[in-house]
C-alpha cells in the first residue's frame, strides 16, 4: 500500500470529519442524564448485593463462631 503524502492525508481527514453527525445540545443533555441515572442505579444495586452478602455471611458465621 502506497503512503499518502501529508497534504492528501489532511484532505482525507477533513473529508471524513465532514461526514460526522454531531449531536445537538438536547441529545447530549439527555444522554448525560441517562448515564448519571444508570450509574446511580448500578451503585444502589451493588450496595444492596454487598449488604445482603455481608449480612448473610455475618449471620452464618455467628452461628458457628
């Protein structure tokens, strides 16, 4: 494969960047809010699972300890 000279490379990059569809402000805001909501839900889920496992093991070890 032949190397493109730097000028051709820059022209190709500009051509590809022109094809990018950038999100508008509403889409970015909505996506950001959804990410924060999903992160909060994951945090609550893992806290609950950790709490249940810790409580179960503490209770189980209390019987044999």
